[in-house]
C-alpha cells in the first residue's frame, strides 16, 4: 500500500517533534508530506528532521494551503485557535484530520462535528492505546463491581503540570460513573482533609500527586471488603501519543465522519 502523506502542524512542539520522529522512522507506512508551524516560530526554514538528527526532504513552513495539496491527513497537536483554523482549511481541501489538541471549547467541538460531514476526523483527548484500553477495563470492572466497592482514582504527574486532576483521570471518572449510572459532577470528591466524616458509598474520589518528571500514572481502585482491584496505566514516554495518533491515521485512511480512539481500537 502507498505510504500515507502526512502533514504535521506544531512541528517544533513536544508532540510535533515526537510525531515527526515516528513518521520519519516508519517510512513504509507514512511519508512526511509537510511540517508546519506559526510564521514567527524559530523553526521555519529548518529541515524537519534537523533537531531529531534524522534525514528528511521536508522544510518546516507556515504555508498551510500549499502543505495540504496532495496530502492524505493532517495531524494536529497544537492550540485550540490553531486547530480551528487547520480544521476549516482541511474541510475546504478535503484532507482528513487527527486532532489531539486539548482545551477545545463547545464551539470548537461543534465545528469539528460539522466538518466531519465532509471529511474524516479522529478526535481524542488521549491517543495512548494503553490508556484507551484502560478506559474499557474500567467500564467492565465498574459494571461487575457496582455494589460494595468504593471507587478512587489516583493520578501522578511531573512538577510542571498546572491542572489537577488530569483530563485523563477525569475521563476515567466519567467512564466509571457512566457504567455505574452516576453523575460524576454530583458524586466526585477531590482530595480530602480534616474531619471528612465517613465515605459516602456513591462517591468517586480523586487524588493527585505532583513531582519530578513523572510522565503520567493513573490508577482506578475498586476497594471492597476483603479484596480490592487496581487498574493502573503508567506512561513513561510521550511517544505513546504519537504512536496512537499514527495508528489512528492508518485506521482512518479515506473514511468520513467523526471517530474516537475507542472506534480506532474497536472497543465500542
Ligand atoms: P507544545 O507547546 O510543546 O507545542 C505546541 C505547538 O503548537 C508548537 O509547535 C507551537 O508553535 C504550535 N502552535 C501554538 N499556537 C499556534 C498557532 N496559533 N498556530 C500554529 N501553531 C501554533 O505543546 P505539546 O506538549 O506538543 O501539546 C500540544 C497539544 O497537544 C496540547 O493541547 C496538549 O494538551 C495536547 N496533547 C494531547 C495529547 C493526546 O493524546 N490527545 C497528548 C499530549 C499532548
């Protein structure tokens, strides 16, 4: 099969670099078609493989319309305002998209859903294959352990992370709450201190640890009388997100519509 012609935006970013590396090192399946960044980025004019010590024929540019010509798919891990702009251009030129940017608002999400009338899009707040399998395991465990088990979610991240709990921990809470027939906003408890009283049975608790260079650990604990089950995912390299995004790109290929990583992994 012909390699997929991939456009990577946010080329100088942490995810952009990881995506360029994964694309260039799997030349059988993927071809780096173009790499883009903001016009004021220091990487404009650089060879896309330069910082990674890899060889590439692509020069990083800010010319989106030119980059989309002849492209199969654009992979976007940038910022919401950039993603919305890329989305409009991809829709216009019929290029499919993988969207990993977080912090999208309701309007942005509506624009993604509307664009999926014309193009294929995989949108996920976490592209890790392992995390998405973990969501499925949490769903299964919650359905079996619906009574007599307390659900607690513990997450740990590096010292630079500015929000808590992590978006992935919240998603894990939503998956458990949905399977248990609860509303997460009503049953979530964040951290505990002082005289908290006994634990209400329907609570889903969240605890966050911050320190060092922890890439991302998540545990969902089902604590019962006489036994407990822990479902844990530990990330040690952000390449997992790039690998997941490229797996999604291959799966999406020429499809049209809006899909999630659960669709890509056939976990729905
Ligand atoms: P980063 O800050 O390292 O990189 C962001 C990139 O986007 C940079 O290259 C920057 O120049 C570019 N950019 C920013 N504003 C732009 C604009 N207006 N126009 C064009 N380009 C612009 O960030 P990162 O760690 O690579 O993360 C990027 C995004 O991906 C974030 O939203 C992050 O939360 C998300 N993310 C998602 C997943 C997932 O699995 N879905 C995993 C990791 C990160």
